[in-house]
């Protein structure tokens, strides 16, 4: 049993770095779309729009109770049937497996982000929102300037949790052939027999990625709470008392 | 769309029990539940021990606990599965696909349950613990007989959440070739070729039903009164 | 006290490792006969060659040959479905003893595994949609070609038609599915795999398996096993040749690929393949 970690500077190392780039690309795109989807559904549900409620409930329950990897497979095989033809062609040119994985991960994590946003919004007194509307601010304006800034205190830590979960779930994209880090491990073990070395390196990289994300999140929420603490000494614009 | 092609008796049999009645190889939902239940049990045990360790003041207990928890929470589960399945053979030990997945999920879940247990322990009023200590109970006894029974109920919702995630995580088994529910679904899909939507929606349905069932069952236990009525015949 | 424990553990580790090293010198075929089970890596998604039917039973040309091999050895078969992306890993880890799964013999592969004599030669060609108008590899300019990620065609096609784009997949059914949905315009691999996929699809008439103009290469299928195991390789070679000589091979061929199957292929489709036979 000969372990030779020096190969990590050679071909296997190069492959791992290529995989890392793909992992980061997957994470970035999925996080972006998941945030957009989550923001939309979370706010909509918090606003309490009656006829949208069952749709939101079903969306969240669906993602909570079905495995992400099965969702990735579903979109990979069904996208050409479900999506309108022009969208399918766009996906194909974008990189079909990559696109399908991003689609699946965005939809899956979008549900959880929606719940996070909803929890954050719920943590603020509803009176703030009502007062801002009463004072003439439109829907999006009151959300942007009154509600969401306060909600971020609750949202940011929960969101960093989701972000690390998403980064870990990008490893599932190997099931449909996306050449990210975990896929590279299989590659290296099958064709170069340096599996253990590669797996160790890849594990460490994931650890660093996730811990760094948590760290950034913690830093962000500390920074934001500093702001809030500072603002508390000034009279808030709208109060519900 | 051809539901009749997918929802045949033979396909349903394979989805639920795999080839148990054909070649003797269990598979499908049966294997998924086997892995899931085993991992839930083992994970809860590991999590309970780790959670107590994490809550201790002794450095030789909480430092290893934190290291374990942070390591296993920040690495993708698939990587853990690969560690369990592909690395031991290099040292002469061969774990079956079933064992590898079960081991990986147990260790992974244990890290999360540890945090839940820690939260549960912290939620116990310190007065209870002080009173018990004053009455002469040792630290371990206090933990076992005072803290955990009370914390159990506050932890149930979070635990149920983790259990559901564990069942979902069993779907990774197909990536090392185990014939679980997802793998059988994929096989049927590959054979039929033009009905992927139907087959994957069917998979979703099965997972959905199983997981909602688990959540409902735990909700039954959550209410103290219902728990007593069910199990203690008070 | 501590020093004693540590040295005991060290000793145990050394003993385990060296016993493993010694154990590896035993020939695979002897281990199999002792165990009574031959662990074979097979395809479970190649119609007519190695696939699982509705009841989950393995069937196909290769499976029949494999079962017969095991019968002659006096052992049972344990099937493990393998893909190109994990079959060598599993072989090296001794989770399987042989790979009997449409493995074409290439020099690069021979450096990591050993092969038996070839049990089939297959020309490699293209499978296209009827309306695509592709008649040869040259027509693949600016088109997408699908292939399994570990297939030989991934390297061969760009050499012959640099303007073609290669799209890799996790398996041949996925590549075929992509052809059906329009994600790729052609699938390039052994004609027998393509013929099987086409026949198993709901509407075979939609596809054309290109004949002699489409053929761009060929490969020999052999059974793969771990390296440096002459005894096992000889045993398997002799058994495969026995199968050819006494007609077992021909029976399996007729049943799955030839006149008794729906494919109706003849040995001519396989370049008049004839297994090399050695006398005593």
C-alpha cells in the first residue's frame, strides 16, 4: 500500500483544481437562482396571498421530502420534455448537464431559502410593514427599505447554512456527468489509481470551502448586528408603537 | 406520457422490494428503508453520545466532539460514502455497499443530532440539575435520568427533521451500485427510455409518502399526553 | 505500559499488511474455485449483450457465455453491474474477479488490466436519426456526437473530424436518449451496442445505423482481469476457445445477435470474426 501525495502536484492535482472550478461555478449559479426563487416565494408566502398559499406549501413540502439527487436526475432526463423548446436548446448550448444540475439545485434549495426568508420576515413586527404602506410606500419599496433590512439579521445566519448545504450538494451533480470535484475523484481513481490521495485532498478542499462560507456568514451577521446596534441609538423611521 | 407502461405490477414489485422474489436480491424501497432505519438508529446513538460530550466542561470531551461535528458537517455525504466504500479495500477490509452507505449516513447524521442533543440539554432548567446533584446523583446519572428524558420531547421535531433527511440521503446508494429505490427507478427508466417523467414522478411520490409518514409519526409522539397514552397506558 | 501497547499495535499492523501482501500471490482462478463463486462485472444496460429484464434477471450474449464459463469452472456467478467509470476500480479492489462487459481491447487499457483472447470483433460506427442526413464521419462537421465518457470513440472521432463536438455521458442509454431528444446528432460506438439500443427503443425506424461508410474504427472485446495472473488468463482463454470449438459460442450468437434474434446480424457484420484457436 503505497501512498504518494506528491502526485497531487501533477496530473491528478490539475484535475482536482479543474473540478474545484466547476464546483464553484455550480455553487455560484445555483445560489444565485435559489436566492431569487427563494426571495420571491418567501415574500409571497409571508404576504399571505391566499390563492398562492397551496402552491407555496406544496413547493416547500416537495423539496423537503424528496432527495436532491433524484431531482437532479429528474431534470436531466425530463428537461427536454418539460421545458419549452427554445429553453431546452439554450440549456443544451449552456452545457446540458451543468444546466440541468443548476436547475435542479436552484429549485431544491430555493424552497429552503423561501422558508428562511419567511422566517426572517416573520421575525419583524407586521406593524412595520403596514405602517410603511399606510404612509404611501409601494409594495416593493416598503419591502426594500423597511422590512428586508431588518429581516437580514435573522436571514443571514440561516442563509449561510443553506449555502454550505448547497456547496455540498453540488457533489451530487456527478451523477449526471458534471465534471466537478467528486467526479474527478472517480476519474483519478479509475485511470491513475491515486484514489486515497485524491480523496484526502478533495475532502480537505470541501472542508475549507464550507468552513470559509460559514465564516463569511458569521462575519456578515456580526457586521450587520453592529449596524443595528448603532441604529438603535437613533430613532427608527417607523415604529409600531 | 404513458403511465400504464410505468405502473405495471412487475415494475411496482421491483420498486418496492427489488428482485426479492425473482433472484433473491432485495432492493427498492425495502433496501432504502433498511439503510434508513439502521442509519437513524446508529446516528441517534452516535449523536446522543457526541451531544453529551459536546456539552461537557471537560476539554478532553468537548474538543474531540467539536472536531468530529465540524468535520462531518462540512464534507459532502457522497465523499463520506466514497471513503467508506473505496478506501477500506486498500487496507484489506471490504465493506459491502449496504454497510458503506449505512456507515456514512450514520456518521453524518450523528454530527447533526449531536448539535440537536446539545441544544436539548441546554434547554433543561439548571435548577433541575442542581437539585439532582444536591440529592447525591453523579453527573452521568443526572444526564441519563434527568436531562435526556426531559430534553427528548423538545428535541423531537428537530430529530424528525434529521430522520427525514437520512431517508432522503439513502438515495446516494445508487452511485455505488446498490439497488435502492432510486437505482431501480433508474433501471426501469433506462429500459422504457421514453417515460422519464412518469418514472421519476413515481419515485418522488414514494419518497414523499414515506417521509411525510415519518414526520406524522413523530408528531404523534410530540404531545406528552399522546405519548403517555400510547406507551404508558396511564 | 504504553510503549508495550503501541508496539503490540504496530506488530499487529505489520502482520496484517504482510499477510495481505502474501495473500495477493494466489491466483484469481484458484480463489474463485475455492470460494465457489465467480464475481463478474457485467453490463446491465446493453440490450442483447448484457441487460436486466423486467424481472431483474441478467440476460444477453455475454451473460450466456459467462454463465457457461462458470458452469465449466464448477462455480456460481455473482453479477455486479459495472460502468466504464468504475469497472477498473472495482476490479483492482477485488470486488469483482473479471469484467465481462463489452470492454474493447486498447493498449492504454492493457497497461492497467490484462485481457483474454477476443470473443468478438465489432466495427465502430454511427447511429443517427433518419432525417439527419448524416452518412459518414465527414458529415459530422459542426454536429454533436454522443459517447460514453470512457469510450474509445471520444478520442477517435475528433481525430477523424476535428469540427465535430463530443458530448460525454454516463452510459450508452443516456447517450441514446440524448440522440432521441436532439441533444446530440449521432452516437458513436460499437455497432452491436448501437444495434441493441436501437432495437430496444420504442420506434427503431427513426434511427439509421450507418453501414460501411459510417464505420470509422473497430475493436476486439475481451474479458478483463487483474494483471500478472497467467494461470487465470490461461484458464479463461482455454475455456473461451472451448466454447467456440464446441458450438456454445455460435448458439449464444444466434440466440441474441444472429438468426434467432430480432437483430438478424451475421458474422459478416462483425468483419467475419473468427476467434483464435490454439491446438494442444
